[in-house]
C-alpha cells in the first residue's frame, strides 16, 4: 500500500482552515453522536407498550445500534483514509440524521430498529474527527484537541441521560428523536461549511471481502455477548455464535495478511506501540463502562434493600452529568502531561485514577454525593486523549483513520464485555425482595472490583509501551518519522 498523500479530486470543496473552528465543530459532532448512545435509555422500559411489541424484540432497539456501530467504525475509518475523511464524516452524519428522522416518525418496531441501525452507522465520526485533526492542526495544537475530541464520547454520554430523562418525562417520546434530528442536521451543515477536506489519501481499492468478513465475525461475536444473557450462556445459539465469530475472525485475519490493501493492516497493529495501546483500549473500554451500569442501578433500587437509594431516572442522569464536565475540564491537563512526559505516562496515570475510583466505590456507595464523587473520579478520562495520540504516533498518516477506528472498535468490544459480565453477576448474586430477585450489594462490589482490576490491567499493558516513541510523538515529531524509525529498528 502506498503511503503517499493523494490530493483531493478537482472540484472538491475545501473549507477555510481555522484550527479553533475545526476543533469546535468536530468536538460538537462527536458529542452529538455520543448523545445517541444514551438517548434511548429512559424509554427502554416503556418500548414494549409504546411499540406494541414483546420486550425481547424491543431490546433490538439497543442491540441494532451496537452491532451497526461495531461494523461501521473500522469500515468508515478505512474509507476515510482512501477517499476522504471529511467525505466519510459527512456520510456518517447523514446516516445519523436519516436514522433520527426514521425513529421520530416510527410507531412500530421495524422502523424503530431500522432507524437505530442507521444511527449506529454514525459511530465512525470520532475516529474520523481525530484523523482530520492530525491532518489539519499544527503539532502544538494536536494534543489538546485530540484529548477534547476523544473526551466528547464521555461528555455526550454523561450529558445525554439527564437531558433525555427530562424530555421523556415531560414530552412525547418522539421529541427525543426530533431533537436528535435537529442536532445531527446542524452538525452535518457546520462540518460541510467549516471543516476542510484533507489532501491525505491512500487511494486504491476497498477490501470488500475483508469488510464482509470483519462484519460477519463482529456481528456473531457481539450478538452472542449482548444476547447471551437472554438466550442462556450455555445455549446452542450462544455457543454457536461464539464459535462462528472466532472462526470467521481467524479466517479474516489469515486473509488480511495476504491482501495487498487490507481493511486493517494487521502488521501495523503488531508494532508494540499500537498493539499495547489497542489492548489497553480494550481493558479501558471494559473498566470505564462498568460504572455506567452499576451507579444507575444502585440509585434506583428501593431504599428498603438497605443499599438502594430509591431515586428516579432524572436523578440518575444528574448524578452522572458532572462526569461529562470533569472529562471536558480534564482534557487540557491530559494534553499537558502528554506534551511534557509523553502519552504513555498519561495513560498510566489515567489507569491508576480509574482503579482508585472503583476502589473508593466499594466503600462509598450509600449516599448520592458519594456516587457523584466516584463517577467523577472514574470519569477524569486521561485515557481518552492518550490512546489516540499513541496510535497516531505509530502509524503512517495515510492509515490514521483506520488505526483510530480499530482502537475505537476495541474499546466498544470492551464495553460490550463489561455489560455481559455485569449482567451475569447481577443475575447470579441476588436477594429476595418482596418476592422479586434483586441484585445484592455484594454483586455491585464484585463488579467494582472487576472494574478496578481491568484498570490495573490497562496500567500493566501501558507499562509495556515504548517510552522513547511516546516522548518523540509528544514533542511533535511527525508520526511518519516515528513509523520509519520503528521499521528501521526491525531491519
């Protein structure tokens, strides 16, 4: 594969290059996309009644988005490297807008699922935005901007729940998705008007077989993870999907290594900086998502259990909302540490902070202020900016979007694993409350301990990252030079 930049085709629109405007627009687009992940949560329990369908079927309103996002993220990243990152960013935002309109007009299950699937296809916005920043921003601005863009995922997710809860409690549920339509349309227009198209392209032919293989493997694997609790972890369907997913992904990897222009350059992913950053991303995805699962349940369980706080969904959202603000304010500090000492150290500090947050949570879970404190500590989110900086510091500029997308995918898989593992623990460790089985206090503590352990695993993985490369990248050495140095060391 050629790494030489290919200029945009004649006639391609190129917006003015204003770094502040580019960062603001891309961060806004990232927040809009991440809002979609929590927008549906307040109405999930009501969907069977609203759509006149069984709960097992309405659950696909969440599952469809998860599967679509997993498939779309690496494909959008690769297409962005090949044909233009801004072009694929606009395509992703168009899918989000169309999906939002579809859901807003729906009153039955099928259009709801179709719309949520289309919304999931927008998941490539954040890795594409990160890659545009690498192409367009001066080196001294890249660290802080990358941290903010990466943090937009946490900001949107944290702010989305209280906003959605207020709307769902006071208006018709369709208003949620009309609001989503407006926000995604605004993001589409401002990106079109204010974000330039990068001249960095690889060209070539898209790896269709690789895309189909990765999609099939991910769908099998994530479907088994997300629906295994409903179907039974030992059922033939669940085990069959796990086996099929592993087999397909192994075959996909074998073919990718023999493809001239692969969807994912697996040889690049074996470089130490990329490999350990990706593995740390998987562990962080698991650890950072666990708090989003346990805090809402502790808040909403009846006070009579002795550990539940008996609050409503709006309170849940307000408890989690400060986490989004903490992520935003921590982004510049994360960038400064990366610039001074390298993103490796930033990642390791972030892992220890998350581990400390979960350790605190084991002992502090009986008051609302305690849960706010814990969620804010865990949400400091130094990893958000460090991971993409590590990735971009080790891959050629022509592979930036694909590499960032693959790291984002692994974080999503980590989140899915956290959801599945937590579901099993909460279902198995229960107490009897007025004839109903509710998660026990110990079940939450076990999940907190596992979240702490996952963060410590991320710390251990980060410790294996090459220190010299992190310092070089943080001080502004172009990624191409770092990649060339890595290749030279291997010769």
